[in-house]
């Protein structure tokens, strides 16, 4: 199964596509969609739409897992992130890809066993799961991979 993990944002959308078969993991691709703050919000959302469409068309994931908004410390960014999530969910719907949503606490709980784990602890579990010391450089991309792994583990429980 190919799972596309997505960490939504207006400035940066992290993504990671994992292959998951027989409890074996492989990171097929990962990266980020980065938009310029010099563009209007509508231009940035269109860029996210177009770039994510290209990724979905190229890699054809079986399903997607996306970070769910449930609480936001920075009130200035909650609306743009929600708008970006809307665009992302629209792309997934357009291509008939089922989307599953997980809060950051759920992802941390599934990966580390502790819902308040640090970013470093999550990174270590991503490295361990992928049997690799090499991780993407951006936190947003690592988070996207973690979200995909979280979903794979939830599938394993069913």
C-alpha cells in the first residue's frame, strides 16, 4: 500500500509517500510545497492545488493521511492553514483518494506511545521505522512521513 502523508500549511506543505507491505516500510519520496508570502492567498492556494495534483498524478497513492486541526497556538495562522487543508482535501477528493485525519497527539501516541512526545522522539521513531538514519531536512516533511506511518499502523490494527 502506498500512503501519502501530508502536513498542511500555507507557507509549507510537507509530504511523504511511504510504501507499506508486510510490515516493511520504504520512503518512496518526500518533500515540500513552498509558497511565497509575496503572493496573494488565492495564488498560494492555487500553487498548493497544482503542485499536489502533480504529486498525486505522478505517484498515485492508495490513500492519504493528513494532519487534523484541533487546536492552534498561533491564532494568526489557523485560517490560512484551514484554507490550505481545504485545498488539499479537494485535490484528494478529485483523484478519488481516501483521506484519513490524525491530530498531532494521535500521531505522537501511535509512533512513540506518548501523546506529548517531542519532535526529536518522533524523528527517532520515523528513522527506526524506515530503518534509515537519513531523514528529510524540513520538520514539515518529517511530520508528513510520521502521519503516513501513523496511518499504516492504524491499518495494521484492523
